[in-house]
C-alpha cells in the first residue's frame, strides 16, 4: 500500500467515524437531560487502526448512535440514540480500556454532525 493510498483510506475512515464523547463532571440533572452527545479529548490516537478500535468498542454500547473520531484534533464524539441515555463515564472507560488516555470528557447538546462541522471549521487546513 502506498502512503497516498493509506492517507486516502485513513481520511475516509475518519470521515465515517463519528464519535462525540463529552462529559462534564459533575453533570447536573438538567444538563444530563439536554446532553445529546459525549465529546472526549483523547491522547494516543495516531492512525486509522486506532480510530477503528475505539469505534468498535463504542458501537457496542447499547445507547450508541453516530460516532466521530478526529485523529488530528484528538477528538472522539458519540451521539446517543433517540430515547437512550449515554453514560459519559462509561464512554470514557471504553476509550481508556482501548488503551488511550482520556484527558477531558464533556456532555454536550450538539449532534455528532455539528461537532464534526465545528471541528473542521476550527481547522480548515484539511
């Protein structure tokens, strides 16, 4: 596989992987109810294989919806399914158990699509 092919595949995977992991500690009841996604800042992700491993673990969560992973900005975001509730600490633990360092967790009202757009707008060099 050439470096170009690898980069192309990695970019496609990153575009597909939409994990928004966010959890503020402590989270109030009203904030938890308004939270739609969890957004994490994660150290140690360096390649598409890293993103795949995290995505696989997060997809196994019962409340898991769309996932976004941005290797460049170290962002993992996961949106809850309608009618479901994501446990931010459980999401963070899944990422930790995958072998990565979670440095920040935040529960947010934004969708994964909104998080993806905001992340890309903040870093237009892609």
